[in-house]
């Protein structure tokens, strides 16, 4: 497998997970400041999750620069990582 294909898969899955985060965000019942304030925990969880995923993406980009050859073990470890990261929308 070429390194570019694995990077593209990883980037796509992370982008989808980040998109799901915003889709799962609760909407206020009425357009008021109090309604938005009542959702502060939801917004904090979104903020924390989004930037954790973003920092993971940045770290993986740095790591991929050092990889010269993709072995089956790297593919499996990457799949396990993406599997566990995909639980992020549900955990928050």
C-alpha cells in the first residue's frame, strides 16, 4: 500500500468524525442568550473534542513524514486508532 492512500483514509475518517461532532451538537430551544448558556456543557464538549481531534491530526501529519514504508502492521495500528477515535462523538 502506498503511504498517500493511508494518509488520505486517515484524514477522511478524522474529517467525518469532526463533522459528526457538529451534527450531534444540541440546538437551543429558543433563540435567546439563556438558551445558549444552558448548552454551555455541550459547547465545551464540542470544543474539547474538536481540538483534541485536530491535535491528533497534526501529530499524525508529523508522524507520517517520518514513515518511509507502510507495512501491514502500520495499517492495522492505524485502523485500530481510527476505530477508537471514532467513539469520540459518542463519548462527549
